C-alpha cells in the first residue's frame, strides 16, 4: 500500500517561500516509471498541476509557475519537496502530492490527503 503525506507550514507570509514535503511510504520514489507530482486547488477553483519529478530525478514545471517553482528530493528519506518562492495571496490553496503512473498521463493512483496553505500577512 503506497501512502503519501504532505507536511509543512500552513501559513506563509507574502514574498516568502512556501516549502512543503511529501513523504512516501510503501514504494520508492526512484521506482520506474512513476512521476511524483505537486497539484494545488485554490478556493473555488479547479485543480492546478504545478510540477513533477520523474523517477530519474528530472523535473518538469507548469509554464505559469516555472520561474518560482523548484522540486527536489531526498531519496534516503523517500521524500520530495516543493518550494514556491515570492508567494502572494493568490497562492493560497490546498496542496496535494500525488503519484502518476508515468509522466504526463495524469493517472494519479495515489494522493496525499492535502494540506491547506494560506498566504497572509
């Protein structure tokens, strides 16, 4: 059974960097051919794909967020991390990590429960 769990601060001040970690159990993030994704949902809006890390470590980002987004991983802890810089209240959302069966398929077979992040001063 694969489980994903998001963790990190629930409140971030404008202009600062949002940092969230997804801890994966039951499966290695280095296992081919899975892609590990960050997805968010602002209040009253739909899901927005932010970026992903392929099992090789290569990263992919949404064009609208690429300049502010960085995804990294710690294979020893089986974790991958999202950093979103220069945040504004528009970045307030529920943030999810999810596993895709391969890059770009959007076949998310496992999701974290989501974590609320509010950007406010």
